[in-house]
C-alpha cells in the first residue's frame, strides 16, 4: 500500500481484545509526517489502548500498525523511535531537571561530550533555561510538564505520544500548556499523537482529530470539519 510509505503512522484493521472484551474494533487511520493528531473520546472509548499499541506496550490481536511505512507489531517499545509524555509524568524526583532530560541520551549511549549542550538546547526550547539544577519537587506543575516534554524530545524521536499529560493541571495552566505543546511541535516538526477527552484541547492543538467511542472510530477529520 503506497499510503504506508508516506504516512508517518498508520493503522489497518487494528483490534485489541482482552478476554471477551474488545477494547479496540477494526480501527484504520493514516497520519502524515509533522502533523498533530488528537484521539478524542470519553473514558473507556479505546483511545489509550490504541495509543499503547502504537507505543508497543500492547500487541494488536488483529491488524497492523506502521511507522514510516514499516510494520511495528513485533518491534519492542524501546526499539521504536518514540518519545512519550504520560499523565503521571514519571520524572525522577531525586534528579535535577537537566539530569532528567539527559537520562534518555545516556540510556541510548549518546556521546557524553554532546549531552550537556543538547540538554541545554531542549530546556531552552521548553523555556526552562536557568532551571537546570532545580530538583523536580522544586518545580511547579507546569515546569514539571516542560521537563517531561524536553525529556521526550531530546533524542529527536520520529514520533511523540502524549497520554493525557495535561489532565491533572488546573484549567488556566492546562490551556497555557496546550499552546506550548503546539508551539514546540510546530517548531520541531515532530509528528505527534495526543490522547484526551477535552474537546477544546483537541480543537486548539490538532491538524487532525479522531473521535472514538466503544472502541470504534466515529469520525476522522480536521478540527474545522469537526467543529462544523
């Protein structure tokens, strides 16, 4: 299929079954390079399960997921070029902001001499220059979010996955961070998939929105078409 060659991410007839329960049913979609896709739906709609299959934490019981035209069903999560930001940010509280951002570079055996400059570059990108030495518990909720984004992007992944990372923030901060996510995504041109139940967020940040309910895609359209 030619579309898989040009799509950054695509799914063809993907299903996920847990015992007798089918969490995701016959899902197909395609996402172009450098685009921001939001998967929108209520709790239990299958959106997080779909994201976990793309990340490699779950293997589809049927169908195929492609990243840059290659099927990744059998590829382990750490072998996929994916950065991820979770709702629970999973930052290391005993480390500084800079050490948190450096961690994925050390795990991937980047040249040690290049790491400080790269960390500094990505903390600057998320507007945290000057906060390098702060411990995580010395940072506000929004600042912790920014550290998590920098850590997910510092090794230049092909794909950024966002698993409701803004859900725990108060409304004002959440709206501010939505615009930040969009700014960073556009600046880097990184293909991004975001999962949320917040309709406003989906309309504000996305190039493409998929609405899910009961494990199925109800609509796949641009924000403008969706709003109308």
